[in-house]
């Protein structure tokens, strides 16, 4: 199997709340938006984030209820600590809850914050001076 991911799909308890947060609040444009079903956002070259209505997510998997989101963060890396503050502020203004205010991290030399979107997805907004993101979206470590 190739070492690649093409979709990250999350069960979403309230698709309309997700739509308002990501589109209206953060200004993201959907690649595909199917009412009452799923929204796909292009988040990197070759990678989509799918927000799938929880009942239909469960039906698609053949289970009675979609599992909750646990033990996962989606990370967005930015160019400076100031940009961490700006991004967290924009997310909070769009309806997210700040779980951890911007601060120096305990691990890896990063400056970061944690924010929970209105459907419970936890985002880490981080600046790591030892990492960089290229114009093509590749992550360069060290």
C-alpha cells in the first residue's frame, strides 16, 4: 500500500453548524457540499477533510451510532507565534471554544493552542520554528 492519505472523514453531529463554522466563520470553500450528508474541503494537495452527517456516517459503516471523536487533533501549522494568536482568535470568533490558550508547548519546542470547533473537533494551531511547510504543502522536519 502506498504511504498516502486522501480523505480524513469525521462524523459530524450537526452538519449545518459545521458548514457555518468552516464556511462562514473561517472562510473555507467547500470542494463538494451535499445537503444533509457531507461536506468536503480540500485541505492540502491530495487531501480532503470530509464532515459526514453522523447518522449517515454510522449507516455507511453499518453500525447503529457513529462513534464520538476522541484522541485526535487536526493540526494547522503557521509561520509565527503571532499567527497562532490571530488564527485562534478567528476560530473563537467563528464559534470555537479555546481549550488551551496560545503558549509555549511542553514538547518539541512549539508555540501552540488547542481549539474545539462547534462539533467537537479539536484543532491544534501551532508554530514550530524547526518545521516548515513548503509552497507545495510538504512538511519539512528539522
